[in-house]
C-alpha cells in the first residue's frame, strides 16, 4: 500500500510540474508586452522604449525563458502569484477569500447529489427493469444532459420570480445577515449543483449495488432469514460503497466545473465567478493563479481517490 | 454517422443486423434518432426555414413576443429568434461532431499504439489518459480561453483533446485482446505492419464500442459548447449559438418578461443533448447485449 501511494504521489507531483510548464508557456504566448500594456496608449512616446527596456531588466523579463520560468515557479510555490492587473491586490489573497464560498457550495451540492443518488440508485438496483428503474435512468440522463445554466434559469423563473421563495443572487443579504439568511441564499444554487451531479453517482450506485446484490453473501444473508431491509442496508449497501467512494473523489473536479457555471448565474462570490470575470477582463495573473489552484485541487482529489481506494478495501491493501 | 452505417447494413443475421434489431427495441433511442434527424435538417435548411436574416437588426421591433412574422419573437436588437436558433444549430452540431471526431482519431491512434507496443509506451499513454480524464474540460477551457482569447477552433480542439481518453482506453483494450489472437499473429507473420493491423483488425473490432463513446462525446461536446458560449468564452456574437443566446437572459427582467428569449434555445440544447445521449444509450445496449439485460 505504501509503495503504491508513493508512486501515485510522485506521478502527481510530476504532472503538476508539467502543468506549470504548460501554463507558463500559454501565458508567454499572450500578445503584447506586459510593461507596455500598463502604459496608457496616449502616453507611449519615443522615450518609452528605454523605460520599457529598463523595467524589463528590473523584472528579469530579458532573461532566458528557463530562468524566468524558474523564478516564477519558486515564487508561486512560496505563495507569491503576483498581483491582479485590475486592482493591484495580491492574487493569493483574492483567491483565498473566494475559496470558502466555493467549498460551501460544493460541499452542500455534493451532499444533495448523494441524497438524490443513493436512494434512487439502490431502489433502481433492487427493482431492475421496473418503471422505477427506467424512471431513475431518465432522471440521471436528464441531469447529465440538461445544461446547468438552463436549469438555473428555469429554477430562478419559478422559485425567485413566480413564488418569490428564494433569492437568486449573492451569498447573503447584508442588511439581514445570519445563518438562516445564508441557508436561504444557498438553497437554489446548491440544489441545482446537486441535481446536475447526481446522474453519474446514481449510475455508479446502481451498478455497484447490482454487483453486490448478486453476490453469494447476500444469498447467505437472505437464507439466514435476515429481513430484506437489513440485507440491503447492512450487507450489500456497505460493500457497494467501496467503488462509489472513489467515484465521488474522482468526480470532485466535475463538481467544481458545475460550481463555476452556477456561481456565474447566481452571482455567488466564489473562485469560479472570479475566474470568469478575470477572463472577461483579461486579468492574466488571476487566471494563472486560478489555473494552478485548480491543478492542485484536481491532483489532490485524485490522490484522495487513491487513498480511499486502499483504505476502504482491505483486498487492495494486501496486494 | 453511426446510424447510417447501421442502416446500410445488409438484412439478415449479421451482427450489424442483430444490433440494429436490438436498437429498435429501445423506444427512446428510436424517437431520439428521428428527433436528431429533424434537428440536422433544420440546421441544414436554416436559411429557407427561417425567412429572416439571423443578424438583421431591427430596433423598431426589438423584444417583441412570438408573432406571425417572428414565430419565436425577437431579441434585444430586434433579430429574429427562430432564425438565430436555426443557425445556432449548425454551430452546435458542428462543434459537437468535430470535437468527437478529434477525440476518436486521437483516442484510436494513442490507444492502438499503447496496445500494440505495450511496455513503457503503454504505461505513459495510460497515465496521460488518467491525467486528461481527471481534469474538468470546462475549467481548462475557461483558463485557455482566458489566456489565448475565445475562439471556436480552440474550443473544438480543447473539447476533443479532453475526450480522447475514453476512446483510447477502449481501443487499447480491444488491441490487447486482439494481439494474442491467432489471425493477428498470422497477419503479423506474413509481414503486416502496425498501420495494416490498425486498418484491417483493430478499427473494425473497436468500431462498435467506439461508436457508443463517440455518440456520448458528441452530446457532451454540444453541452460544453453551450455552457462556454453562455459564459461568453465560446462562440462570439454576432454569430449565434444556443449557449450565447442565453447569455442575455442573465438578468431577472429578461427571465421574467421575455421568456421566449431563453426558453427556446435552452429547450433546443437540452433536447438535443438528451436525444444524443439516448441514442448512445441505445447503441450501448445494441452493440453489447450483455449490458442490456
């Protein structure tokens, strides 16, 4: 188990370095000189060239690409991702204050998707090829197929505009803050994120449950006279969790992608909203910081999936 | 594309005919094929069907609801929503198919190389597949579009590149099992090179499962294109796409009082993606009878 994890860890570290190189190369390809870009066009004159050259030398932009990359990477690893081109604030700080809302949205969204996926998946597995099974398949295909932003618009139309039950913008109401208010703002975005991600989970729960329900030990439990409820929940369900747990960990990045879109629609002040607005305003340093953060999150979820895989299933540990 | 190969198969008890029979037993898939055919025809004949120029601005009749002249109403600059919807279909289907083709070509090449060569090449390709699979393509394209600027070509390539691993794994699996078969050994012994093996043995054997993942890839690509265009990072105005037609609907007033602006493109993308997914589902049952039971 130790050797397996060490190998996975080293692969992840290697991949991270490859990603930093790719991001650096991408940024280097952007048109325009980073210094000249910060000088208003009407103030560019014959003297600017010397000034730009001097600034380039100060910032090390005249050095070789490898040196520049190394410089950038060591700074980034020390938490120095540079400053926003728009408001001059440190990128680390900007990203830092956006992580909380995104984690909140993702956490509750994940919980909701599991609350949808587990009951439906288990029922569908128990009554294979029944109307309930087909219904669950349609729900899961629908959750995969209908774009999150369209679901969001429908939900806003119904629950914010028609019934006026829930707000559709922001994370809280500054005039009336509190736990209830926060929950009130969280309901719609988290529900939509949860529904959008329930489809793949449901399919995995169903197929994993089917495998377990067909296993010998389930027949034994039935033969001993255990109630159907006990057989499903205490025997089959617990074993079916093994593959599902890894699937949940590997799906965290997909959840993040859903959050990016939902944050945009609901003006949720998370990382995704920051990323999209930085993209629209060409704030490259923030985009790069976001890219590195995403890379770290994705690789950590992969690692989490590997760890869960070995911890939960003793058969893997023995290998 | 898959449906045409199925339809062209000779009648009889060939595997293709059997698969076609199983496909027909999947009512949702059959209905979906008809629906997709309808969407494709509507996109091809967008100009005669719409009766309006999708980019013709008419400020005097801006934001009017559905009427006899504008069946689905007009948008904020008076452009005809129906004709924009039909022309957007071209882009959505085009992006979907083009990215799926990229995914299948790259996946087939890398998958068969991994399977045929084995060893460290195989290990490398499969690790690469893991990495590509683990990154959410939407977020990656947001970053790439942010740095390089949004463009349809970048989007198609990026979507395709992030979808190849599924196909690559299948082709690798097929190649590995074929490699040990006697007819392939015989073929190699008589001097068949890797390209010949790919063309004559691997691709025909991998075609049924690859057709399934290719169909699902088309669905995913259409949904991704819509999402990216919705965020303003995909198809740029004045060109219309189902996604960017919804971008204007991010204000509560539009959602409330001009539902024709966002309902029709939203329904179009949702139904199309759903239909393509149903076809993929039906194909899976058709080419792999075990999964249907």
